[in-house]
C-alpha cells in the first residue's frame, strides 16, 4: 500500500542513474532509487535546535559513544520505501556503521570549463 509502481517502471531494485529523465534542475534519481546518507547527525528534535543559516547538526561519534548518538540522517527514499519517504524533505536515520543495499551516496562535482583564450591549439 502507498508504494510506487516499481515493477511497472522497471525499478524493482536499484537502477542505473541514467534510467529515468532528469528533473527540472537537471538532476536524476533524486528520490526512489536509493536513499542517501547525509553528514548530519540524527536527533528527533533537531529541527527545533538548528540555525537558519546552517541546518547541519554535526557530531563525531567515537567507539564508546551511546548507540543513539551514532545515527545519521538518510533522505530521498529508495526502491523499498513507502511513498512517504520518497521525498527529499522527509528524513529517517540509520546507524553510521551499517551498510544497506538501498542506501548510497550522491557524488557531486563541478565541471571545469576550459578558459577562452586567443592561443592556437597545439598540434
């Protein structure tokens, strides 16, 4: 109930990033392919404590840190989630030392365009 129609669109499991068209921002698979790890620590009431300018809540957990303080925010929903989690504004958590087939990373890069120049190309 309330799940995406994954079998109908061929996304029953994780799919290649270029399987679907990009959104209006040119980004692909922002929701529904794999959930994404964030660097934010998960606290149930963290929205009440964060700053407007930098909403990231950080905490570096050590070996002896209580388990509840080793939670990291996961966003975006995956192929196994219900509809509620298939939006980037919804957050959930997972423990920072675990791995799951439905949680991944979004790699971001800046394309460097060659500078315009009046120099002739080398032959």
